[in-house]
């Protein structure tokens, strides 16, 4: 690897550490360990779940076959907004070539025979629950009913 590639990798690692330190949704220690475990056990066979398929549809992209087994080739951490993102090459339609897709690990079904399947499922469940709690807090403050003002002295 040349010096430029090594510098870029180190820059990404520094950014990952900064994002992990600032995270309010993911546990920094657990997430860092999971990232290291995933990187050591790549590739991972996956399928898109309903969230993943819906996300693609919203972007105007459609996978040729929803049941295709896809392969995670690399991962990176994108903070509270994205969590662990997975890079997947997939055939979008019969006419085009393969396209690189970046999607959250929460949008994937992991091959149950993979050694990290249970650890990844725990992360997915915990992240989804944390995101739901964070989302409820945001919505509750927007729609919190105002107390009726009754006037002076009441």
C-alpha cells in the first residue's frame, strides 16, 4: 500500500474514533469491538430486509432479485445518523452492471451461519430500540400540548 492510501485509512480511523466518542445512540466500546470483529470476518453473506428495500425504493433504485444473497465487503462507522454502514456490490437490474451500495447494517439480514450473526443481531436490536427512544423524545417535544393560559390571578 502506498503512503497516500495509508494516510486516508488513518484519517478514516481518526474520524471513526471521533464519531464513536460523540455517539449518543451506540455504545462506543461495544461498537468499536463489533467493527473490528466484522472487519476480521469479512465477507459476510446478507440479504436486504424490508427497511433496506424501502430505502432503495425511496432513492429510485430497485434490485433485480430481492432474494439474492449479497456480500458485505467493507464496513465503516457513520455516527448516530448512520451507525455501521456496509459496502455491498449488487446487480441493480438486468441492463446495468454491478453498483456499490452503502446501507446501514440495520437494513440487512445476516446469514445465520456466520460466526458474528448473533452479535450483529444484538447490535441491530439495540440500535433500533435506541433510535426509537431518541425519535420519541424529538417528536414528544414538538407536539407537547401547551397549558391553557387562564389569565391573571387564576
